[in-house]
C-alpha cells in the first residue's frame, strides 16, 4: 500500500504523494509531480497521449478530447488550465497557466509567458512575454522581458524588453516593435525604439534609407 516513504511498483509509481508515469493509460506519457495532470488518475481524458508534464499542478485540468496530445508543460502550474490542444510547449512557472481555450502550436518559455493565450501559433520568450495575448490572437512572435505583455495581436513581432501596445482594447495586426519600450499603436506599422530615441542610423557610407512614415509622404 502507498504510504510515506513507500514506493509502489504498479502501473504508475508514487512516492510521498508524487506521481511518476502514466503508463496505466498506455499512452507514452511522462508525468512527474504532485497533482500533475491529476484527472488522468480518475479515468478522465480518454484520448490524451504523448504528453510530457513535469511540475506541481502542471496541466492539471481535465483533458477530455481527441486533440490533447504531444504537449510539453514544465514548471509549477504550467499550462494548468489547458482544456484541449496539441503541440504546445510551456516552460516556466505558470506559463500558459490561464489558457482555457483549445489552442495548438504555442511555445511559451519564461515565467507567466503566454499565460492567457487563446490563439494558435504564438511564440513568446521571456518573463511575462505575451502575458495579455487573448481573443483572436495568433501568429505572434514576442521576444523579451514583458514583451507585448499588455496587447492583443495577429502576426505581431516584438523584440526587446517591455515592448508594449498603446491600448489593450484593439487587436493589432501585422505590426513590429523593436527596442526597449517601443510602443505599437496601430496595425501595419513598424516601430523602432521608444520616445527617447532621437536618431535612426545605418552604419556605412554607401547605405541608403528611404523613409515613408505613417501617413506622411516621402521625406524631402
């Protein structure tokens, strides 16, 4: 029988309340941690397979659909509320923890990265990167500490710490923000740097730069 300090050699192993393995379902999964993917033990999630789940409360919600496979969740509460989805990777404490929609092909690396993501094909690297990505948000690439943490977007690219959205309401599309605290305030725009930046320079005497900025015509 299970008990403190007792190792149970059954279809899955338990030790001091921690569980290793999920071979009772014969689904090629790795499950390590207390309350990790806990619905599995109750016979829920009959179609879940091929997941690697490591950490307390990681992917802890019931997964009872045929699309819940080949996910990786590592870290306390990582991907905790995922109901369904495939080919997601969440690494870090609470990465993807509040995602309650069926999502696929999302990669979140960093504590609380993509914590609320409801779209597909997002990549976020950095603490709180893509924290606020909700709604019809997909195809975003967000790199840096708190990069685009307050915005919603489709096919948005941000590189740098604290790159932000001017407003949390609209879904910005096809925009790029590069540099510390660069602020995206419209769709289909490219933003370099923050309001302290006074010069954009290309090194090399032969370099040419053709500006057509926002609603303005070409520079003289």
